[in-house]
């Protein structure tokens, strides 16, 4: 037997949000991209092929190759390893930036300033 349709007002806000979110392909793709970045950030130590701070002065500015997929920088460090390890700091930095932009919106929405903030 088919499940009876639930009236719109009877659904939880989270259920309504999730059903709308899943219909938006761009939003789902963005969520998958952010999840992939976070997965790389969490497993950075395992995924990085080389030590990101190891110097190789004989291999400066090397072009991309099978040994170094993105090449090397001015000190001979592997660029891919440095990008992967750099992603480790991305979630914290993004969170702090998002919070700094959210504070003015919070004040406008609630009509009051966050605790400890003086105008």
C-alpha cells in the first residue's frame, strides 16, 4: 500500500530543507566537493606522497612528471604534497572567515550585538 502524502505543514523543517536541497544539483555537487576537500584534509598525512618541507635543491622548479605530479617549487619541494598538507588548515580557516561574516548578520537578525562586542 502506498504511503499517504504528508501535508506540507506537518513535515519537519529539516525534512523540507533536505528535500529541496536534493533537487538542486549544484548544491549537491558543491556538498560533494566540500566533502572531498575535508576527506583530503583529514587524511593529509597519509595522502601526501612526499614530505612537504623536505628540500631538494638539485630539483628546483622541476616540471610536472611521474615523480612530482605538479612539479616542484623554488626550493625543490613537491607542490602536490604542499597543497594536500595545506588543505589540512582549510576547514578551520574557512570556519573563522564564515563566522566573521556571520556576526554582522547575526546583529541585524536579532537586533542586538553578540556578547562582549561594543559599538
